[in-house]
């Protein structure tokens, strides 16, 4: 082979390897923003979802409500929620252990942060810090609650634009 042909082939191979390496390195960053909308389509949330911010937990042990600060959960900003937990009879629940999780069911990923209850504010109110939603669409936020030896779960649905 001529030296010029070998140089062209070597340059082409190196270019392809650099492009593939760049895709592999940047896919976790760029993928959610650009590929998920392409892969998932613009799917609306199921119409049968309860989108309320106050209701009974799955087994009916607790009535739980949430409020965001700011009042509408923002995109791409860490913010706080206050959740209020009371018994089904309306008595505030003190000393509850609450874990937080969630994600986008249609995209198959969780929250981009690890929100935590950081303070028992009293009167059944709990401060949840570290909430973040990185894209518009249907989100679920799950609270697993344990108080006085009783466990229950509630999942809140919200659609962000």
C-alpha cells in the first residue's frame, strides 16, 4: 500500500474511535435530555391517575398532604416540600419515620437526587429537602411511613411542564 492510503485509513480509524469514546463519555449527560423524548415519545400521563396533593395512604392508615416551596415544583432546581401526616381520624402523627423515593414511570428512572426528611416540624408536619425534577412529564413521589409500629405507603402523582 501507498503511504498516503495507510495514513488516510489510520486517520479514519482514529476519528471513529474518538467519536465513539465521546458518545460513551457524554451519553449519561446528554441522553436523558435528548434521547428520552425521542425514545419515549410525548406520552401523556394516564388519565386515571389521582393528581391530588392530599389523600389517604394505600392501606388507609394515614391522611398525607404535601406542599412545595415554591408552591409549584420547579424544574431543575433543588427545593423543599412539607408533608403533613395525620391518622385517618385526623390526629397529627408525631415521630414518624419517612423515606422518600420516586421517579418517572414512563421513562424508567428515579429522582435525580436523594430527598430526605430532615426535620420533624411538629403537629404532623415534616420537612423534605433535596427534591428535584429534571424534566417535564409525569412524576411519582413515594413516601413510606412508619409510626407507632404501623407501616403504610402513599404515592403522589404530578405532571410538570
